[in-house]
C-alpha cells in the first residue's frame, strides 16, 4: 500500500515537534537519573513512555526516525 501524501508544512511541523520532544526526552532522562525510586520516578517514567510514543508518530509523519545508538565492544 502506498504511503499517504503529507504536505511539506505538515512534515516541517512534525520535524519541529520531533526535535523538541527529543530535547525534552533527554532532559527528562537526566532528571530521572537523579531520582530515588518512588512516585516522582514512576511519574517521569510514564511521561517518557508517552513522549516516546508521540516522538515515533511525529518522526514517522515528518520522515524523521530516531536511532538509538548502542556502543559495542565487538571487534
């Protein structure tokens, strides 16, 4: 099935949303790393889950895909 056509201005808006979500996800992850287990941690984890789902949607519409880089010691 062919992909639906997306207007350039919609694609551009999606890219902006995706970029902002990337930044906010990174900030949230930094904050989360400093928290002890508890309500605040659980709340941020739920927020991250929602932001990552939104990021995937915006990335797909904007033609931008987030890549998770994983370091490897393989030679």
